[in-house]
């Protein structure tokens, strides 16, 4: 007789790492790291202030800013992203955007994510997915609140 797993950090982590491993397997032939894939996805909707991109990736991956600046530099060196001028009004941070090659690569990453998602979530009832999403969003918010309150 099997019992359902108890929702805790271990179960969440196992799901995360297993899914991430599938994605990393799919993007490795593209020469892209997980962090680079996240940055390309942020840029998919258009140019972003460099500071905003750095914040988005540091807050998602829980890495320091120099690591994200290295990811941006790698994307620029690979001609997948470009750092342009400051925002149109001339103030703010330089804008980071996808190159044409970056758009193609990001499209391939998006297709890989869609394929993985379709396989893994195919028969999970919608109401269970909604409940899981709400619980995980709440746990994430609580963890981020604690991280923000405790100095490193």
C-alpha cells in the first residue's frame, strides 16, 4: 500500500531538480546554461533595463549580481543578446535585448519547455494544478519574505 507524499521542501526540490534536469538536457545542445535560458526568456518580450534584468535573475535564481552580469556578458559574447543605449528618454540603465540569433535560440528554448510541460502535466486535473500553483506561490512568497528580512 503506497501513501501520498507529504508536501515539503524535499518533495518540491525533487520536482524542481528533475524538471530542471530535463530542461538542461534539452538546452545543452544549444550551448545554453540554465541561467542563460532564464535571461533569454526575460528578454523574449522586448528590451529590458540591465538593472531590471539583473534583479529578475538574482531574485529568481538566488544568485549574486556578479553571476548575472557574467551571464549577460556570455549572452552578448555569443551574439544572443545586445546591450544598447539607455532607455528612450536617455535616463536609466542601458537596455538589454535579444539579437536575431537570440530570438531563434529563445524560440527553441520555449519549444523545449512546452514539450517538457506537455509530457509532465498531461493528465493532471486542472483543479489539482490550480491548488498546487497556489500553494507553491504562497510558499515562495513566504520564503522570499524571510530571505528579505534576514541579512546575508
